[in-house]
C-alpha cells in the first residue's frame, strides 16, 4: 500500500443497500464523521451519483471554518462510492456483501501522488487514519439501526 493511503475496514450486520444509502446521502455524513469536523451540507443532492457535486460546511479544531467542495469520482451502486475535494484527497467507501448476510466496509483516504508534498500527505494521513477508525463504528451503529 502506498504511504499516501490510509484505510480500515469493519463488518456490519446490514445489507450493502442499507449501508450505501447512508454513505451516498451527504446530509448524513456528519452522523458518522470520525473527524467531528463536518458541520452540515451546504448544497447537494440527497443521494449521490457519479459526477454529482456537493458542498459541506467544515471546521478545523472549532476555529477555522470553511466549505469543502466535493465531486463523486467513482460510483457503483451499493458497492463503491468515492469523492474528491478541492485537494488531492479521494475518500472511498467499498462495500462487500458476505455469505452470512453481513457486509464488509472499507473506508480509504487516498492522497495520490503528492510529489514534493508527500510529507504533508503523510502527516495529514496520521490524522485521517484516526478519523477513519472512528467513522467506521459510527457507520456500523447507524446501518445496523436502519437495518432493523
């Protein structure tokens, strides 16, 4: 794995359709955001598809407030969704159904080929790894509640 990629996965007792419905709805992102930096959606569709744009109100350490503009760059209904913001990062969610009726969800932050800025990507990636590992259990709780 590239040093500029952060990822983790979790098994969720819910169908891919249930999980995907949560992830593909930008108005629910704040519910499972492990970075606690999403304040709300400013603009965007209620269900994302390939090429869709959505804007999210964000903050850093409750001090710096900004809007992150995102574009869905990868999409396979109920299996894969990824978006890119104005930086080089791509946030990706991959959902794999399991034989026992559960689903495995992998969340990835890919900084791509940052070139001379790779050190910054690695520093940011340490924070993003923590956020990913905090997001996945929150997503699990939401999906399992929605599944029942």
